[in-house]
C-alpha cells in the first residue's frame, strides 16, 4: 500500500513542506520512497475512481495538477491547469470518473475539469460562480462533496463578511459536467460552514462550522436534493473559553460515530450517532498531540484515525475502537513537513 501526503510549502504559510511525499506503507511502518517538488502548496488531494491518477489543488494559487501513479507507487507529473478560481481547496472525481470538481475559496466558485484519456486534466468546461452580498463579493466555497448517488454536489460556503454562510446543493449533469444551483440553506450568522460528511445511506449530512465551533446535522433528501437541519452541537467543551477553529469532520466506517478536528483547541471531538434518528451525543475530546489538525482520515482498513498536524510537522496514528468510539494513540508518528492531506492506494 502507498500513501501520498500533501503539504504547505510557502513562507506565507509559515510552511516547511518540500512537495508531495510518497510512502510505502506496511501497517504502521511508513517508508519514504519519493518527494516530488511541484508548484507551491499541493494542499489537498483526490484519486480518480480507479486509483490510477492523483490530483492536487495548489492552495493560494489558481492551479490543479495531475499525476500518473506508476507500478512502484511513485508519481509522474502529467500536467497543470487553471482551477478557474483563486485558492482552490478541494477536489473530487465525478461518480463516472469523467470529471473532477474543484472548489475555490477566494474565487467563490466550483469548476468542472474533464479527465482526459491519459489521466491528465483538460481546461475547465463549466464554472459555477457563487454570488456574494454585493456584485463584487463572493461566497467562499470551502468544499465540494458529492452525495452517494453522485447526482448532487454539496458546497459549504463561508461569508467572511462579503458572502453567504450556506450549504449549496448543485445538480450534477454527469454526461456534460454542468452544475446547476438547485438549493441552498443558510447557516447561523458567523458560523462559517467549512466541511461536511455524507452518510453511506445518503440520508444524513454532518457539517462542521469553523467559527461556530459546532456541527450541524441535516436530513438529506436525495430525490428532492434538499437539506433539513435537525441539530446543532458544539465541537469544543462547554468549559473551554478560548478561541477555536473547527476544521474537518468524518463519519466512522461503521457509521456509528462522528469525529471532528478542532484547531487552536488542538483536539478531536467524538460523537455517538443515534442509529434511528441520526442525532449526536458527545463522547469526549482527545488531544491531537500536535498543532493545527487541518486534515484527518481513516486508514483503508477502518481501524486507525490518521491525523495530519500541519504546524507540528507530524502525522499521528490513533486506534479507533469500533464499539465504543474511543481513540487511543498507537505510538506511531510520521514526521513530515506541514502535512495537509493524505490519500492511500
């Protein structure tokens, strides 16, 4: 198995990353086999649906790069194209593997880029601009996540005083790549929606609110393409009175637990998901043993929670109990500069 780790690289981001790191992974043994220098800030990845190609956005720029994954796990650069929006932050392949969708934060846009026959990316064929409060403003798209059918693209946006704090739902044309704004729902003022996770049954969406330091639970109707809010629950302890910036959110592979990362508080919050209702109950908080947990994910076998601590230059591996949801540090740390994203093949 191979792991691909992206990072921040620029002085502006106070970063120490050198490029895309490729690891040969055997259990908790990670052996570095390649560091590929590329344009600044290869900061979020996805693989195509067949896991033959890797795609990265370049944070703070306006670019997306494509790589071929070779038999030995190393990568070969194919091409780089414009994201059609400043500071692309998220990329995801379409359900039929014909396109990738890219969300741009300061660009306030979601773009469709075609995947060519050789895995490279073509120029954007469709761009959905998300309006702001004024003609000059934008709503800052922080993610573009598909539902389980691949027919709907869910886009949380941050207002940042010039745009709307919402979750947008776009209808996806999987033949042409066109995105049509279909529905939106407002968040609480100053909540600043950031990332969301969709349940396997496609009925539940959990949204992490960055400045609200909270999770909003929505019921999702995948026939109508609509969201109905049901619950808002804090992501940091009620006795914590400092600052916080909630970051990422994940549903456990068995769908019994929800986890969220908190920057500044430097923690992972764990919730139990009510199987019948989808409501959340807080289980507790664990230190990430580092600084700025911008990204986390489950290992491919679902046993480990892997946390990238951007400002501590480490990846920490925690064991996740499938019965209780409890997290226990495994003792494994991978040292790597300013990590912000990980994918496995």
